[in-house]
DNA sequence: GTCTATAAATGGATAGAC
DNA sequence: GTCTATCCATTTATAGAC
C-alpha cells in the first residue's frame, strides 16, 4: 500500500543526496536517517545500495532516451540543436551524481557499463545525424573525419562539462548548464557558413548576457 | 637511512595502485600489504592517506608545470603543439588516479582544490598563448570569443579524455593518449588556414595508422 | 624504523519481533 | 511494511615493544 510510496521516497531522497554530497559519501544509513526510517526498512525495499543506483540509472536512461530521440523529419536549425542540448544537459544535471563518479560507478557494475555505452552510442548517432542535417542544409561544411572528431568532442564535452564547472568552482547551476550549451555550440561554430556563424555568435552573446 | 627509501617506496606503490585500481578502492592497509610492511610503519611515514595523495599531487604539479612551460621564443608550429600535448597527456596518464576521481578528491581537500585551479589557469594561459602565436603566424584565424571557447574546450578535453577512453572501454594506453592528442588537434583544425588544415589532416592520418 | 596488537568508528547487511 | 537489535567485515589510526 504505502510500499510503493516508501520505495519512491527512498529513490527520490537517494538521488537528492547523491547529487549534493556525491554517491561515495552517502551510505544506506544516511539515506535511512534522512528519511527517518530504519535501515532494515530500506533493505526491505532494496537489496543493497547498488540496487538503488540501478533503479535511478533506469530513470536516467529513459529520460536521456527521450532527449536523444531523433529530431523531427525536417532539417534541424541552430535553435533545434539548442533545445536538444538543453534537454540533454538538464538530464545530466538531474542525475549528475552518475557523472561525478562515472568511472568508479561504472567500474563496479557491468550492467551499467553496457547501458551507458549504449547511451553514448545513441548520442554519437544523434550528433552525426544532426550535423549531417546541417551539412545537407548547406549550413555546415566539414570533411567526414572532421565530422567524426566533432561528434566525439561534443560527447566528451557534454559528458564532463558539469564536472569541469564543479572543479572550476562554479556555483550557479543554471549558469553552468547555459555555459555548457554555449561551449558545445562553439564547437560547431567554425564549421558553419559565415552567415550562420554570425547568427550563432549573436545567439550566444544574447544568451551569455 | 632506509627511511627515505621506504617513504619513496610507499609513494611509488600508492601511485601504481591508485592508478590501476582507483584511489577510493585502495586503503592504507592494501598499500602496506602490497609493500609487505606493517600498517604502523606506513603511518610512521605519513599522517594518513590524504598526506600520501598530497605528496603525489606535488610530484604531479611540478611535472605539469614543466609541460606547461611557455614554449620558446619563436612562433610555434603544429609539431610543437603536438609535442606539448604529448607531454601533458603523458603526465595526466601517469597521475590518472587524480583525474579518475577528480571531483571527489578535490572536494575533500581545499589545498588541492586551489592548486588544481592554478594548474587549469596556467593551462588556459598556455592555450591562449599558443593560439595567439598561430594567429600571428597567419596559420590560424579566429575571433576573440572563438579563441576563448576553443581554449576552454582544449582544457576540458585534456582533463577528461582519459576518463572518456576508460568509459568507452579502450584498453590500449598508448592508443588512448594518441587519440586524445588527435582529438585536441581536431579541435583547432577548423580554424586553420586551408594549407595547414590539409597538413594537419595528413599528420593525424599518419598518426592513426 | 619497524613490528604487533588493538582500539574506535563506520558501513553493509540480516534476523526476528511487531 | 516497518522497527529493533545486532553481526560481520573493513578502515583508520595509535600505543608500545623491539
């Protein structure tokens, strides 16, 4: 009855604590304390801490899947890319504990490793598709090798931008996300046709101020 | 007498174990076991695990300082950049445990946070200087905003490339470093004059094969 | 300098009562 | 479903003998 509710509360609370304190610094006891339930109760709902992480990952996976859904039939413009980046970065932000300790978390769990690899693959496909669209629209110009490299750079940047912001000591969450988007766009800028390049520079300037 | 030697052995062994197993998974007992000394002995030489990490960080800091030393008086060519990237990536590789759990490690220690911020600052200055050199030599062409963004992207890429390689499951160490260098170079490629762009593509092709 | 022994604290996890 | 009680393993760190 209240089972589903407790389970969800545990997941919500774990996510919040993982995100703010870092997953390695949050124990099952901390979570139980925060929720004012007993450790035994927590272990009634989840086999162990890794089980909680897997469930959170499933949520994350589904959400990222949406964000990476292929854009509509028409060729994408710069604003479409902006929107999609926003969805992706917001998702990463909401599950940033995964990214904060990505290597460590994935090294402990083979399943998550496989699933995260799939996400990266989808993101890579998506980046390629979008850039091909830009090329077809005559907005972008790049060799195949440059396009591959740019796609990879977009992935690395998106994956680790929030960590970089954290290391720099950036405090403002919204600013960090905005900066990340701008940073990715600037990755594509030099490949754009002059008119679009100017357009983008205006967009980013407006965004920054 | 053998004091200095034991101290160094502890540092060397810690570094090796941190790098291969991840710092969070290596305890002071593990290190003592591996060296076949007692935990008490280890604590005679170091106050705690964090002390060991700080000493290793000092080594890393000095080495990265060398790698980021301003290039010679003459304007740098693409090959000079290649070399410098190689030095930086080798340094990061040798102390990759720091980068694997960067946010976590820095969050635990204010001093390291400050020192790492200084390294990032130096790297940013260096990237700007190199790119200004390329611009002055007429090899590169970019607006001030594009140059700033490119410098930041170089930093993020260099900082987290090995993590990205690890997450992808890349096994070959040398290949990961090589790919990282190529990836950073490809970041600059689109800003290069056509002749240099072709030159770079030839360099990277030769490098990849 | 190095060892043995051990304290003190923590984290993960389970049994059994309610 | 939830709690109390508890166990076991691990980790950090120190005291004192050699």
